[in-house]
């Protein structure tokens, strides 16, 4: 729309704001090249199949095969349910512990706060390979310190080769992952807690709300949006997980596929393993399903939860 | 100006003709004197052995041919080789992985058929089986080496406990019981954490005695036998008894753990593959012995897994085909077999010529070829082409059976059902 400013007689065009495009360009280009194009490439790959050496368009046939074939689908559902347990343990253990640690750290009477904060956060910056290897060694029945430590307190009978038993392996790995990543919810919630203005807390104190009650009634509602963000980050990270399982249990995700999650299933299918040759199309099908599962989870969160969260601005 | 131009032109003309001449001279020289061969391989560990021993021995006999050994990292080899072959820049000689990986290269026309190579006559059918078309007509790699399965044991421990080498199943378990009872040693060093140990050193190690080696393996391929037959379930029934003799927490014991447990002298018996020989010789400070997988009853014929592991073939597009064939013929000779086997004890030559090995443990292993019938791992040829992949499933089933979480019959049935779902003999 043209606006003629009175008096001057000049025509003011709305400025084309080129700088926006210029500033966005690097991020958009890089993101498109390394994220969006491969994503669509993967989805495209999942619609094709190699028939007699040729890539042939088969529509959703790969998805039908993956979910319809008795063996493949049982592997898929096993991986999905293991993945859900993996996620559930993170939600039930990692995030409450993260909140607890943050609450303790935000207490101004605690000494050596910075030291604790750093110590708890350090595992997060370690590589999966180191974490997996160290824990495998700690829990090793032969050279590990776990059996010896239990022996010292007379509880040797409680020791089990946790990583080698179907009933414990997945939980053990989940807890290792919790140990590694508990620093992230702790940091985010810690930041949210210390940004709560003093006057609100003082007002609460005037009304006689102190201690635990203050945490439940005042602080927790104020940090709920942060907890929501942490949940969704955990969800995305867990359903993309692969490294820890691969490092500790190998691509076959033993014992007896009890630690097989979508990431390891995808790896075995896409790249092949030992004598099994890789199947890029079926692998891409699994990758696409993983994307859809994560997308669905994020959508549910955004539409059903995020919009109902009440935000307080100070 | 003009003159300078002219001078320049003449000079450049001269220069060009000189380059042309020298290029001509060079290429003429190559044709007259040396054919250069390059070997693609994943055995970068063996680089010095090739450069210092094998290649000089060949070049001394064949002065017209120069050979370069150009290995890449084992994990990258297949991918690197495929892209080089596609681009037409691969070497003249190609080290072959066993079975389908190399068969695929032959089918795509990258590897030449060696049906008319005279040296191929030095190899048995079992030796050739890893690098031959399904119809058995076109071999495409010269077999280089195999690995043999058996049990390595701590001789000192056996002497201490007054044990003799077990020959039958009953002896074997009696020995294990005795070691367990005495308590100083873990009877057997193996873990199920990595799964392949259970399948490779367990199932494929003892199995051939039950399914009678090649007879059973080929029966499985032609459909006359099934994994649920008694002879295929029997090895699982044996494995089911092993769990009791493995170390505490063997469920979480990995392959390096097992090796260390044995070389530290804490375990008496190690279900092995011959590739362990070099490492064990270096790390164990006690005397090592080896014994054949025990047979069901005394006097039974014995069968061993003598698994073809590495071969060498010719790039179909090689410009030095004749020289490459000369080299391959030499690889098929007794001279190469002896050189290679002594440089790498535990990787045994596959040719029919008798080879003298210097390492006593390696000698013990290779002597079994005289006494027993050889076969290869049952799951490697043809049967692992589809999904569910029989080899991977065998890893899983063997580990389950040892831990007792799946019965031998159930495991066998699951494998057979999985195989039957895609394989029609």
C-alpha cells in the first residue's frame, strides 16, 4: 500500500527489508542442505524398492511389509516398546531427580554449590563411548568394582551381571543414560528457579507459605513450562537414541534383543550387520516411521499440553 | 617482438615433441620391462609381511612383474573397494571376503572367472566353496587361508589336575566337572555378551561332529535336512550344558574378557579359533595345547570347522591380466602357502600341498586336517542371504541356549522357521 505523506509530496514505499533475508540465508541454507533435504531424501527412499537391480517406486509397500510381516513387525514393536520403556524411565527417574537437584542447588544456604553443579553436569559432556565403556567396566563381573563394592558391605548376593540378563539390561542402560544426562534438566530447572523474582517468594512468606509448601504451591507452578520443554527434549532424544546401546551391547542389542530400540533396529537394517547386507529402502522406512513417531509426540505435546500451560510474566 | 615470438614458438614446439618422445619412451619401457600389479586388501596388519617377505619372494622368481600391496582399513574395505571398482580405479588383484560379498562383485562383472587358472587344481572343493558361483562352475578367487576351530587349553593346569586331553563328550564333561570341583580354575572361558562367541566358538566349533560336516551343511542347502533334525539340535543340547562351567557373570562377559581370563591363567579351557594363536603365544606365560572338538562316542569320525576366510582374485578390467594370472598361480603354489602360513600362524593355507609350520600350536591345529573331515561354517554359504539372517539369528540362539533362556528345540525351530520364511531350496 502506498502512503503519501502530506506536505512532502514524496511517495514512501514500504522498505523491502533485504537484511532479514540476508541474515536468515546462512542458517536456512545450511539447515536445508544438511537437515531438510536428507529428511525428504530418506522419505523418498522409503517409497522405493530395489527390484532386479533397479530402484522401483512401490508407494507404501515398504511400510506394509514392515508392519505386516510377522517377524519384522514383531522386531519393530519390540524396539518401539523397549524405546517407550527407555523414555518412561527417563521421565520417572531423570526428570524428578533433576528437579530435586535443582531445588537443592537453588538453596542459597548450600555451600560448594558451583562445585556440585559442575560435578553433576560433567557426565553430560562426555562421549557416549566413554560413558558406555566406563559403566561396562564398573559393572563387569570379572574386573568391575560393582561386585567388589557389594562384597565389602556383605551384599555380594545382590550382584547380577546386569548388562547380560534380559530382565535387567534395558533398565540398567536406561539408568546409565539417566546418570549421564541428569545434568541437563538440573541446569534448565535451576535456571528457571533462580529467575523467580524475590518479591513473589517474599509475598508468599508474608502469607505464611514457606518450605516445602512454598516449593509445591509457588515454585513448581512457575517452572512447569520448563519441565514441559525438558519432557519434550527427553522424548526426542530418547526416540533418537542409538549410541549408548550400540557401544555397550553391539548392533544386535543383546541379550536376546532386550535392549533393541528403534535406533539400533534402524542401524542393523540400513547398514546391515555381519552377513546381513544392508537394505537402504527398508532402513529408510524405519527412519521415516521414527520421524513420524517423534513428530506425533511433539504435536501432542504442543497442542494438548503446551497451550494449556499457564505462563506467568513478572 | 616478432623475433621473440618466433623463438618462443620454436621452443614450445621443441618442448612438446620432447615430452611426447619421453612419454613414448617411458611407456615403451613399461611394456618391455615391468608389469605393475596393485593388490587391494583389508589386511593392513599384514603390510610388513607382504612387503618384506611375500612380495620379494615373488619378484625374485618373476623379474618382469612389480607388485604393490595397498591395503585399506578392514571396516572400510568393502565400501572403498566397491567405489574404486565402480570408478575403474581399483587395483589388479583384489583380496576377497568369503561368500556373498565377493560373489556380488563377480556377478557385477568386477571379478574375473578363474575357471581356467591351472593353480586352481591345487585346492579341494571345500577350499574353493567360498569363492565360486552357486553352480560350482566359475571360481573367482584363489583361496588363501582358513581358520580352524577347536579348544585351546592350559597345559600346566591340566598337568596340575592330572587331566588328559578329552576325546569324547563324556571325557570332556568329566574334565570340566573335575576342574570345577577342584575350584582353582574357571573350567571354560567364554561369555555370551557379544553373542558371536557363543555361535562361532560354540555352535560352529562343536557342531560339525553332529551334522557330519559337509554332508549336513549341503543337506541344509539342498533342503534334505532341516535345522530341527536331531543332528542340528544336538549341538544346542551340548551348549545348554556349558553354562554351568563358565565363569561367574558370563552373561556380561565380552570377547576380550574371555581372552584375558584365559591368558591370565584363570581359566583352563578356551573354545577357540586358530586366529587366537599369535595373541595367546604373546600373552600367556603357561604352556598352550589344543584339542579337537570331542566326538559323541569313542571311535566316531571327527569333523572340524576349517573355515575359508580370505582369498584373492583378479580385477576383470585389469590391464595386466597376464601378470595378474602369473601372480595368482604363484599364490596357489606350495611356496606361497608355506610363506604365508609361517608368517601368520593360525591362518592356514588351503592348498593341497603339505606345508611345514614352525609354531607348535599351529601345527597341532593343522594336523587335524589329516585326522578329520573339514567343513566350513554352516550358515555362511547361501543361507544368510535373506532376512531374518540365519547367521545373526544363530548368534542370538546360541547365546540364549547357553544361558538357558531358550530350549535347544525351541531355538532350532525358530531358526528353521526363520530360514524357511525366505529360503526355498
